[in-house]
């Protein structure tokens, strides 16, 4: 009789890889994945950047987590004392599964929602947090230098909604693999009415935690960056874009960025 050995983490990860990067933006792909995958944490678990979040999030803060997925982050944060947590994801399978998994956590709620159309009143949250959600939106971008008009529009819609739902003095926290040179091009805009700061964590791979504080002005450096980008793109592709060059999608985007 043959014995079936348990799958390794690498085998489980390979099992859920899509045929091409564009499927990372497809809700059908995520619905199917969440039917069998129990938990996965892009960019490492909460414990790896908890020391950074503790500096900018209070235990009593109202927190919105965007694109929660099946990550353990919400549960880990709840265990750490953050109990006013609202989670959203556009996969109904994910929301149903996670809601059942954490049904004993009073104060934690789960909603199916599009990050571009948040159904919350203005100034609803002290903290809005995302981990690799915006990275997933950008999976079809060929290099960090290029942001297509479609993706730039998507990101702008999301950031506009995030800013709207933040309370004055509230913080948008973005956990990502993207280096400041590239990600600040998207975040450092006066119309979002926030400042931009960043920290890093990780060994071997370096990941970044961006903290945008609503109501604070951009630093002179970030304001100058915005002016330059606006001048460079005034008559071309839109905000935070540079002229793209054709390229083949030859590698899996997100599989190379997790710990």
C-alpha cells in the first residue's frame, strides 16, 4: 500500500498558482482557491511587522482591513488586543469562510466589497490596512517603472475611497514588497490629503510598511516628486505612469515576493 505524504508548503503554493498573472485579478480564481486553501499570508505573518504597527495603531482604534483573504492577520491582531476590526474582500467564498472561522470574535465583522467602492460613510475608520492587496491589483504590470492607465485608474479609485473613509488624523497602512522609489509615485499626492512615511522589515527579502496620515502635508521631497510626475505625464498616460514597452509575462508575479 502506498502512503501519501503530506504536501509541503511549496507544493501547496504551486497547487494554487494561476496559469497567468491576470487571474490574480479574477474573483472566480480566488473563489476557487479559497474553497480548498485554508490560510496563506503574503509577505509574512503579523508577528513579523507587529512591532511597526504597534507604533501607529491603538488597541481601541476602529480598523478596516482591505482584501483580507484567508490570512491569519485579522485573527492575530484580534488576539493581540485589536478588537474593532472590519474585514472586506471581493470573494464571497472568502468572506463566508472567514466569518464562520472567527464567529466567536466579538467586534470583528466580514463583508464582501470592492475596494474601489467602499460602502462606509466618510470618516469611518481610524486605520485602514492592506497587505499585498494593491500588489495583486498590479500583477499585470511588466516592471515597477510602468503603471498602465487602467491600473493607475484602479489604484486612484481605491486610494480616493480609502482617504474618504479615514477619520482626520487616521492612518492608511500599506504592507508591500514595493520599494519607496516606486510606491511613493502612487501614494504621494496632495488630493489624498495625507503624508507618506515608510519602514521596512524582513530578512533576506525586504518588505515595506507605508504609513499615510490623513490631514498631514506631504514632505517637501514628496511634494516635489508629485510635481515632477504631473509634469512628466501631463499629456501622456495619466498619473504615476511612464511610457510602457512591450514585454512578455514570463514569470509568476506574486510567487516570488512572499517569505
